[in-house]
């Protein structure tokens, strides 16, 4: 698990991009990978803990995709 920063998040589409040095160019994140109760959303600039994978194909233009996203407490 690594620390990532939310670059952008699109609630209406349920996905966004997370940045961390381990995932150059950004990591695709889907709302279903957010590990929290209730409405799953993130905000740009938010710190999260991230488990990611490199599936060998581009996910919506990104080489990396999230497997688990754990929002950090404020």
C-alpha cells in the first residue's frame, strides 16, 4: 500500500485519477474500489492509501489501476 493524492474525481462517472511516484502518469480509480461505507467519493487533493496493479493494458488511458483505495482521516 502506498500514499496517493487524488488528482481528479468525477462523481457523475464514478472514477478519477490518483497520483503516486509508483504509478507514473496516474492511476485509474473506480468508486467500487473505495473502501468506505456510504456514498463512495473522493476529492482532488485528498490523501489516500492505495493498492494498485499494472494489468498489462490501458484502463481508460492509464497504465495502472486501483485495486483498493482507503481514504485517510482528516
